[in-house]
């Protein structure tokens, strides 16, 4: 059972544009929502994470928006750069349980 | 200094063979994981160990047997390899088993079954 649905599967953005990746979850017990970034040939690396007590978290060009009532959260990459081209995974977990990952979004930023 | 290192990076072998993948972390973490990433890049947890004790064992065939000789090492042995085992296997670690702790991943072992 896929508990975290991620879209789009792939995304192409021009340099300087805004990249937006969306995730939806079903389990209302989830209380931790990280995003991981994976470059080709490398393992995923934590990018940014949010808890449901806040609606937004920003770190540099990366922002997570969280909508608890809609059970959705999204990653916004401002001023997207070619170096941001990677696969992005959202994930979710409930206290003490394992991380459940979304299906991944392959982002390509054209120069 | 690689934080989570896996060997080998690539593994090509015949169906029916037995193979092992090794993982070591030098971060001082107590918890280690094995994940499988399929051809569609879907990441799924297989096992987790905390201080050498198995704490997560997903629905994985018995042909897969993890072993943690100490909390810095977690190895994965696979018996009677099948075509469907072809994937990238990632080792990861975190300070504690709590899922709100950042997990640090290795660069993966790409397993190809001929």
C-alpha cells in the first residue's frame, strides 16, 4: 500500500524558474515529512524536513509548504539551477516508525 | 572521509549464486538500514538494526539475511539470487531508530543478475 503519493514523476524547468513537487499522504499519524535529494550514482541525502506544527519551512532556495487539513506537502525550489537536477523524494513517518518514501520526481533544470 | 561506505559498488553475477554486500559507517550512529531501490527508483526499507539488534524486518524473502557484527557494520547476504533481485541496494545510518532523525545513505551497490 503506497501511503505517500508524489507528483509529477518528472519535471523540466528553465534555469531561474520555480520547481514545485507535490506529495499527498493518507496516514494522519504521520508527524515528520522530510525531502531527500538524490544525484545519479549517489545515495539520497536529506535536503529539508518539516513537522505538522508549522505550515512552511524555508532553507535557502528550498521551501516546504505543508497543508495538514489537505494532507499534502510540497517542495518549492526557487531560482532553479542546473545543479539542482536530481531525483527528489518526499517521505513521511509516524513517531518511531519507519520512513515511507514517495515514488520520486526526476527534476531537470535546463540552462 | 566517507561517512557510509558500501562495497562493492557494482556486482554482476549469475542467477542462483550467493553474494554479500558490506556496509560500514564512521558517524558513530547506533542505527543502520538496508534499502532496495528498484528500476523505477522506488525506495523501500528492507531491514534496520539498532546497536546490533534487528528492529525492522520488512516482508523480504528469507534468501536475504542481514548481519551486524558491531554497530558500525551491517552486511547483507543474499542466497540463490533471482532476476528480480536486480536493483540498487543502499545502506544508511542514523543516530537513533527514531524516524525523525536524518538518515545518511551510502552510494549504493548496483546488483545485476544475469
